[in-house]
């Protein structure tokens, strides 16, 4: 049944569903979700491995990366050991299923449980022997396994904070202990040269041991009385040193028995409690900083009473500066969906410049339809909080979803080690797929700002963690079954509208039609949402924006979106373009300066906007049939071999490829499939060395070899080369 162009136009522009025969369905999903039907079988970053002891080994790891490294250590390249690698993948899958089911524990314990289950399903002796060997290789690991759930972001961030604080505490402890010991030695040396130390009882106590009876301590004392003595320390100086030692020993900011309450707690769940604790401890902070200063002056013999007595007497807590507080512990503040008052307080804390590390966990980036003019609430505080913190300039800022935390682990740890205050705005979706899709759709893009990274914006600001950063919307190939059971391929963008289509709250904003009803519609041009946003107002009057979705039976449909979705997508697109400009992409100032510098006359204009906006795609199928949607795979390329190249070039053991799509999802221009649907490196210059290493780490059968970096100036090469070692 045809709805009629006017009915669809009325729905799109007015939200009027009265003339539509189709009802909204809660089972609709974005078409690109077709590749992720069983997320429990996906081989990604999760489960994560969290180190239990700060300062010992890697603080965070990935089960997939660990299994890849184990495969590299225990097997040889080539087909001979392929059965062992597949057994290792089976063991990994069994562990992953346990964590997804909610089980927790160490890698060693879960590996033992998984191996026992797998062994019970097989009577093959070789399989059992290999499985036991792999289990033993993992048995010594006490790293905790962590699945992607509502608590994973908080656990990862707290573990990173503990790692950073452990290093800081060690430095402070060594400094305090060294100063206290040297001051104590100074007093002992002074006592050893005093006249009292030369009396017989003192000499006898000093000698001790079994030889004490062989000495005449009275005679020794008479002899030493005639020897010259040095001037003793003045009484005021001795008292000053003793006071400093006492303060150093009694401080409660590091190194003590926390069970006895000696060491302060630095973790809080609301701003007021954290700030009140900080203020209450200010006198003790002042005393510790003052004691350290006095100790260092005394040990260098530079303490001048005429100058320093007055300085330290007047040194109150208001004179504590960033340099004084930097060695002391930072305060961890964890907030979940804070209300407006709490958000105002946390921004005030950040503005103060104090060492507060604030984690804000966001569980909804879309919001509901608001009651004010029925506008989508997209663009409220969840998206704006981190961007507001950017305006404070000297605050470290990271925005990311929990799905991206492992790949941004170096940035996370840097935020906790920086002397500045820091804000971590983290989105935790209902599952891993939703968290990853929030980044993919630009609803909650990743970005980081590190004021300590350099003087310029280019050094301080990063868009790492986002796919296809040069575009408005990421674009991916979609494979589906067309009429006559033929395989069809099309490129489709993943926009905010696609992300919203997966949320049941917005089902009334979409009107889905199967292919035969789409073909019957006339009067309006069907345009994908990504391309519709690039049209001017006049062209939009003749267009119906849609997204490709699948229903519960994986049938491919077109879903027309109403105007509220378009408004939200436009705001999302504009916000993303602002972030791009900060990252040096599509800079409008540079484009204007370039246009001004061009000579008069006809010129070839190169747009400064991302490719997706400058070149709207019309690659989506004209009449997608109601057929089963298959997973997204790139266009096949020419047959490629898998011979290892010379001179450190990246390469893939193509013949062993399992067509899992993981490398092409990282960068489908760098990685492609040949005619046999096996992966090869199509263009090593189409991406970064970091993407090559990430692909090697996530490859199911460890067949990707990153080679050597092609860009010697790429950030973080030292760390990337270390990660690449198992795959070279």
C-alpha cells in the first residue's frame, strides 16, 4: 500500500502520522547494525585486563591483544600451526562469553574454567594437550577481567588514577623519608660532638657489644675532655629541626597504614564533600610544605634566621601555590549524571586550578523529546560539559565513550599524571555497541585537550578515537541481498539519525517502508540524511530524508525521518565541525585567508569543508528490496599475495584471512578485500601507523604485520613500536 507523497511529506515536515498505514516499530535498527547480530561473538577491545597492583606491569590490557601475543609466542607463522591458533581463539571466545554473562575474576581463573568446559566437549587428545598448554600459559595471570557494562568506565578510570597516584606517592615518600633521615643524622652528629657524648656512660652505650669489658671508659672520658670540640648547634636550630622531623613523620598524605586511618582518603562522589575535605586539610598541607622547605634549607646550610624566620612564620595556607600542591595527592571525584547545581560546582572546582580529577559518567546523550515545542533535547549538558571546560584553558579535558577507553589509554593516564586539574566526560551506553555508535554518529565524539602538551593548539588538541575525522559522517560499505537473491553493495553514512533509530524512545520519529512501497512513491526525491543536510532550503522542499534500517527479520527498509531528527542532526553536525576546526580540519579562517590571497580570475576552488559535505553521496540503493541485510564489507579488489615484503613495509598473510572485517572497520581505505574476500593492505599511506598497530592487535588470527612507521613525526611512535614488536 502506498502512503502517498503528501502523507510522507506531512510526516517529515509536521510529524503527522495520521495518513500513514505503517506504524512505528520498536524493533528497527540501523542497517549497519546487521553485522553485529551477536555482539558476544565480536572480537574487540573488551574484555579488558586490569592490573591489580599499581606500578607493576601494564595497568590495562585487552584480552584480544593478550591472546594475539600468546599466539605469537606459542605458534609459528604459516598453516602448520593454524589448528593451535584456532584452539586459542576458541578459548578466548569461551572466556569472553563468561564475562558477557556477568562472571568476574582473574584471567587465569576464567581461562581454567573455560578450558575445562571446552575439554569436556572433546575427546581429541591433541586438542586437549594444546588446550592445556594454552591454559597453563595463562594460568599465572592475576589481571582482573572486565566486561563492557555500566560500571566498567568507573573501574577503568579509577585504576588509571591509582596508577598515577602510586607513582606520585612514591616520589613524595622518598623525598619525605630522605629529608627526615638526613635531619635525624644531623642531630645525631651534633650530639656525638657534644661534651655530654664524651662522658663515660655515653661512650659505653655507643660502643656496646662483647668487647665492652675490655675498655676503661672513665679513662677514655678523661682523655677526650682535653680534645677540642666543635661548636654545638644553637638551641633554636635544634628545635626547628626537631619540629620539621615531627611534621614529616606525622603527615597523612602518603605512605601509611590506611586501615588505621593515618592516610587521608582522596576519593569522593560529590563536589561539596571533596572541597570541604580539601579546605579542612589546608593547615596540614601548609605544615608539610613548610617542613619540607625548612628541611631543605637546613640540610643545605642556607637557613638564615634573619630572613627565613619571618617568611615561615607568615607562611599561611593562602600562600600555597600550584608548585607547592603538585607533589601532594590529587582528589578523585566521580559523578554520575550530575544535576545542574553539581555541574556548576564541578566547573568551579576546575576553574580553581586545584588538583581535582573529575570523572563525569554520562548514560544518555540524546535525552527525551522535551515538552517545550517538542524539540529534541539533543545538545544539552552531556555534549556541552567537556566543551565548556575547554574554555578554562588550563584544564586537561577528555571526552570519550567507554568503548574507546582502551585505545585512548595513554591519553587517560596522561590526564591523571598532569599537574593541572582534569575533566573526564565518559559516555556509558547500555552496551558496547551503543557506546561505540555514539562516537561513530558524532553524538558523543572523542576529543582531548592537554594544556601541558605544547604552546599551540595543534599540540594541545586531539581528535584521536574518532573514525574518519576528515568527514562530517563516517561512511561504510553495506552488503545486502537484492531482488533475485543478488548481492548488492552500497556506501552509507552513519549519522545521528541512524544512532537515534536504534533508540526505542524515538520510534515515532521514523516511518519505515519496504522496497515495494518505496518504489511506488512519487513526487519527492528520496535522499539519505547525510546528503539531505547538504541541500539548500529550496532543494529540501522536494526531498524526503531517510535512513536505511533493518527490522527484526533483518529485512532492509527505508525510514523517513521527521524534521525534529533533522534539526538534531544539524546541531550535531555543526558541533562536530567546530571540533574539527579545533583539530585543524576544515579551518574556516585558513580557507578565508586562502581565498583572499588568490589572484583575480577564474580559479579552481578547493572546498575547506570535509569531503562528506562537499561531495554528497548518492550511492545508496535506489530501490532496496525487503531482503536480508548482510554485514558491511568493502568492494572486492584485485587478488593479492601474502609474501612478506622487504624494507619494513606493512603486510598481511592474506591466505590466512578469516574475513572478520575488523581491520576494514578501523580503516577501509588502508585495508581492503581481494576477489576471494581476503584482506590485504590496499594503501599503507591511507592511514596512520597507530591504525596499523591497532589492526594487528585486534586481528583474530594475528596475520597483520605493521612493519616500520612511514611517518617519523607521528605522535607516540615509541609506544607504538613497542606494541608492534609481537607482530613484526
